[in-house]
C-alpha cells in the first residue's frame, strides 16, 4: 500500500539537507560566530518565503480562489506586501457573488 509523506516533513528534510552542510562548512571556514548569520537567514527564509506564502496558498485554496498561485507567488516575492494585499483585498473579493 502506497503512503503519502507529509509535505511539511519533506520541506523540513530539504531545508535540513541544504542548510546543515552549509552551516558546517561556514563554521569550519569562518568560525562559529558566522553561523549565527546563516541561521538567522534560514529563519528569515522559512518564515517569510515558506510559511507566509504557504498560509496564503492554503487560505486561498480553502476559500476557492481562482488565482491561488498568483496570490502565493506575490506573497513569495514580496512577502509582507503580498500577504497583506491578499488578506486585505483578496479575501474580501472571494466572498462576493460573481455576476
């Protein structure tokens, strides 16, 4: 029987596969104090370029938006502005009757 892995677990695995070797290399070359910058960037990227667009994606999909990927892309490339626009403008338009 085939099983489906959780997308969150896959994402965590991919991030770990990318950032752990990079952090080890950075510590070996630049010292331990440089790792804090790398970990800070990793947290920034996960929050503003993964979690925030993910929230927009799931919310827009749940509400039945026709432009789920457009809102998600906007929230990815302009994290705070895109998410704010979605939650201020996009959500209000989803509840309106069409035509």
